[in-house]
């Protein structure tokens, strides 16, 4: 009866160099390298262990053949496009772009595992931050905010290196030229929930939740070729109802069955339809409401009201809802009815709220998510402008409408598109959102002190604690890591020692904190663990 579950977020940042022609993959690798050398203990450079990744396993009961997969789907190999960016053979190109840049004394880093339990790496043409496993929406929000700050610091560290480019980062989802990059959510779900139920009950929910977690976008169409304003940055890039892909024919429900946990007990729901949120309440509600719906599915007692919400054309509905900031447009249901997105979300909120109260005690964070959800929906139903402090697309629209009124322009004014981009600039002195937040224009749930802690420290109540703390304490002896294991290279041993961490709830401070404190050397820790 709680929002509590394992949750993690991934953000690909938009990246721009200070002169034309710079390679975004290379700049991303340079950023990751600059941050890793600054933030990790001296002598620490763990590689990413790909051995547990399985991106072609489909939750619908089959496995895609590698020969049929798009190269972007092969995330289980270090020979991907992302890793190629780390080759030192690219350095002559940047020397040509930046006359006088010194040769590095070692190669670039395409992957960095951080002491806060996160992964900071190059994903094709973007720097990506994959946050550590957390146990609820507020913690996930905290470590997601830490990722924004880590990326910003990485760009500034790179700028301090003579001859290196000045890089600007944007927390958004499209470059306005037809490319989209993702902000993905990950939820651990009980394997006993039939995948068909996830498809049936989550599809209408994910299609309509954009009304409170859309980030807003100037322009209609994948290339922004038509003037206008819409609720979601991802909507025009959603092209399928269900599918395994994440970078082409993007689906509402992604079927990748790669749990990063015991597959007999869990599946990982990989959600790719969401926007990159800077407004904290939007992000919090995005995570919290989704967790609540998954809780309801895990009870196995889903009321009939939700079964009746199947959409006639979910993909078309994503765009219809996104392109109607008045929230008055209705979408067709399979049973012939038509409803607005607000009405559909209100049914979800009412059903889940009733189920929670029926089962008894509700924890404080669950109560807060439910209360905020209902309050925001109520205000969106009467006047969306009332939600400017909590809902990102509303906050952005308010500023853009003010600009339009002052200048007497329409949505095809290029200055509006420029302001949209400036909204997501991570630099606090330049970003429109950052200045709005500093002026008290949006509600803040996670303060700077909490973010600063999360930059360097892992969550204490998941296996991320073990991953992050082993890097902090035994960094030079950590050869590799991933979500499922930490690999040690111990002196005097001919073979590497792999410590599995298949249970996301084990490896917490409560579980291993005293053990780590009692063994200052990695070899003593491994001996105490029984030489796994």
C-alpha cells in the first residue's frame, strides 16, 4: 500500500559545442572523462560490465535476433557507437578543431561508475546520467537532480582544460531538427503481473499523464515544422503502441525484458514516453502516480472502471492531447465513449485512492502523491494556468504567452523557439527555468543541500549503497561494475572476483554498512563475504 518500490531514472542531455562541426560523441566522452578524473578516488577507473545486459529479450515471450536488431538496440556490447567515442584516435580531429590542444596522457572514458551509485556515460551522441536505484519518487527525484548537477559540473570541468571546447547542456528531449533523445523511467515490478495487464492498464495512463508531467514544446511535428505549442516534447516521436525499440518507432509501452534483478521474481518496466522534467512537482508526480498504478496491478484486484478506459487509437491520442493546452479535447475509447485526458486521469486517481483506503494504513509519501495528484487534476480541469508552480508545460506556457503579448507575435516567431531551448539550459546563470526557480516561481521539493549529498553519496536503502561505497573505499581494486555486480581485481589473485548484487534491496547500509566499516581492505571484505 505504498509508492515504495525500486525506481531509477535515465537522462540523455542535449549537447552543443561553442563552434560548429564539433563531434557530439567526442564532446560527451570528454565530459565524462573530465568528471571521472575529478570525482573518483585516485587510481579508480572501473569499466562497465556488460555481461548481465540483455536488451533483445522481449517481454512478449521471444528474443529478437541480433541480426534483425537496429544497432542502437545493442546496448550490451562495448563495441557500440558510444564506446567508439572513447578511442584516442579521435583526438587528432579535436586537435584540428582546437589548434594547440595538448595530447592526452591517456584515453577517454566512455563509462564512469560514480560513488553515488550512478552511471555517467556516452550514449551515442549524448552524455547520459543513469541514476542509482532508489525506493520511491522523492528519492528518485533527488538523485535525478544530482545528475543534472553532475552533468553541469562535468561541462565546466571540461571548459577548464586548455584547448577543450565549451559545452552547453540542455535537459530537454528534442533538438528541433527531427531528433529526439530520451528521459527513461525504470520501475521494478512483480513478475506475477501479466505483461498483458501492464499493456492494457498502463497505456491509457501513460498517454494521458502528460497533462501534469509534460515539459512543453514550441512547434508541432517532429521537426517543429508547424507553429504552435504543445504539452509534451516526446509526443510527436511516439509511433507505436507496443515495441522493443527505444530510438525508432518509439512505443508507448516498451517491451525490453531486462530486469537487472532475479527474473523469476521481477521485471523492469522501462518507460520511454516521458519528458525531461525540470519542474520538480511534475517529475515527482510522474514517478509517484506510475508507482501507485503498478501497486494496484500487483494486488491483482483491478476494478472494472480501469478496464473500460482502453483507447481506440492510443498513438493518435498522444498527439491529440499534447496539442491541446486547453485540455478540452476528447479522445475516443474502444467502447465508443469520448473523454478528456483530465477525466481519464481522475478515474485512475479515484480508483487508486479508493483501493488504498480500503486496504488501511497509507504512508506519508503515498498520501502526499495521491493528494497532489487529485489537487493538480482539479485545477487543470477548471483553469490550467493555476498549476504554473507545479506543472512544467503550464509554467513554460505562461512565460511564452507573456513574451508573445509583449512582442505581438505568433507561435512561428523564432524567438519563442529560442526561449524554449533556453528554458532547459542547465547553466543557472543562463537557463530560464533556473532563474524562475531562483525567483521562487516554482515549488521546490528537494533543496540544494539534499542534491549536494546525492552528488557524492548513494541511496542508503538499496544495492546502490554497496556499489557506491565500494568505489569510495576500495576504488583502485574495483575493476568493473554494473547494476547486478561489482567486480574486484585483488592483489595476489590470478582471477577477478565478482560479487553479485541481484537483489536490489540488499547491499543497503543496514545490510552491509558495518561490514564495510570493519574491513578497510578489499581483500578482507571479500574474505568476509566468503570469496564469492
